[in-house]
C-alpha cells in the first residue's frame, strides 16, 4: 500500500513561508480536481503585509517567525509545503546531516519534518540552490531529508514550459515516505499569450517617463507587440513575448511592457498564475514584492498533481478516469511557446 491516507478525510497540509499563498491555491485546486479537499492546519510568514494579503484571501492570519514555533506545536499534517527563502546557503557547513543546517530556515523545515513526520512534502527554491558551492549545498539538503526517512528527489522546472508567459526556473524538492519516485511533469504546455495577461486601460502612473522610454527605444530597434522589455545589468535590452523572472527587489523599470510601462500588480500576479479572484489588499509596492517572491502556481499544481497521484490521494484515480482538469485549465491558453505542443496532455491521455 502506498499510503495510509484516509480517502474520506481531507489532506491536511501546513503552509510554511506561505507568502501570499501560491502553494495554497495550487494544493486546493489539485485536491478539488481529484474529488477531495485539502485543509490548511497551519500557516506561517514573518512579513506583516503577506499576512494581511493571506488573511484577506484565505480568512486565516498566518503565524509569524517560524523560528519561534516549537515543532511539536505544529498540528499533525499529511503534507508540508514550503517555498523557503533563498538565504545565503554558505551558512551550511562541511559536516553531514541535520545539525549542520542549524541556523538556516531549511533547518526549521527539517526539524518540523523530524517531529511531525508528514507523509510527504514539497519545497521550492531558486535554481541557484542546485549549483551553489559546487552542488554541496543541495547534496547536504538531500542527505538531511533522506536521513529523516524520506525518499526525496529534486528537479528544476521552468514556468514557461507550464503555460505561464514567464521564464522562471525554480528547483522543486519532493519527498515522501514511499519508496517510489514521482513522475515529474514533462512540460510542453502551451504558453498563455501575453495579450491575455495584460490589462487594457492602465493608469498613467504605470508609464515610464518619456526620457526612459526614449532611452529604451534607442537601444532596441525591432520588436513584436506585445512584448516585455527586460534590461540586464549591463544595460542591454531584450524583448520577448513573455516576461523574464519577476523579482522582489528589482528596480521599477527592470521590466517594461512594449518599452513603455511597468507591469501592474494584477498583471504580475497573473504572470505567476494567481487567479483573478485573488484580492489585492496591499500597496502596489508590497504587492510587487509579494508577486516577485511568490511561486508559479501552475508549476506547483503539476508537481502536486504528480505527488497526489503517487500517494494515491483522491478517489478518481482508482476509477481510472482522472485526466487532470488542472492540466486542462492551463491548456486553455492559445499561445504556443517555441512551437511546443501540449505533450503533457498527450502523456496523460496515452
Ligand atoms: C520565497 S517567499 C515564499 C512565498 C510563497 N511561496 C508565496 O507563494 O507567496 C519566502 C517567504 O518567507 C517569509 N519568511 C522569511 N523568514 C521567515 C521566518 N523566519 N518565518 C516565517 N516566514 C519567513 C518571507 O516573508 C517570504 O514571504
């Protein structure tokens, strides 16, 4: 038997470093598509504005600093979700195992896994984690997770391959107490066109000054519309029919739609796959930071879907009729990134 999960009850999950709830949107949608519910039993984020946004959208105010939460006080759960901050991982030393991660926020995840022993977890972080310190940091993290009794694996996935018009590569670490591996989603899902992400009547305050617009125009002669112009550190401009990765602390003019205006908070949330039902309750600058810090919801969905399938969570799978409504939703976009077709759908229907 893969899992002792009670099919009648909800999948209980904890949402650590929850931000504005990207993981929560994804897990609730995946569970619903499989005919079950996912119930959040604990959430935590240290940032007051994130707490405000999360409370407005989910009706619960997350706890604060996870370092102050004793592991045994975290409620029992089946699934631990954590998009933990990309700290300077150099803090992880040369010794092996759990204690060596002390002082990092990953340690707080590990200590909760050790005490609460959920059936599975999904962690998300920047791609850079994989190459950090010649691969030693990710090895230490994986050793720690395996030392805690989990079958753990990781993969870098790009949001652009999963229906979102944003190039955002992130590492996803999935673990469970079962021996089998998950079937990682293969991508190839058509990109939602930018035209469906961009708002129509954008207030003047989002437009860059004529000086900045002219400077950009002088450095880029040909481009398609709509496109998002990206200025790199060297001052070079590129324009794509998708966005480069949103960043929390980026300069205001780092990404400009058609070289003219900044993205609105709603557009940034859409680029991360948040539904338009998401209530924006914070200032523009806070929402920009939150969207930049968040995760691509579409990618979280397909990763979680693979995990649910492996864990046999959800009744439809047993009847052999589950065809992943979550996948079908992202396939609704008519865009086609680099000519790729929806292989993921074909894989499911094969
Ligand atoms: C990369 S973001 C994760 C965002 C989230 N996945 C989302 O969908 O919005 C990391 C989050 O960790 C929070 N954080 C940082 N240190 C923390 C701590 N000590 N305790 C709890 N949350 C913390 C930050 O405020 C930030 O919102």
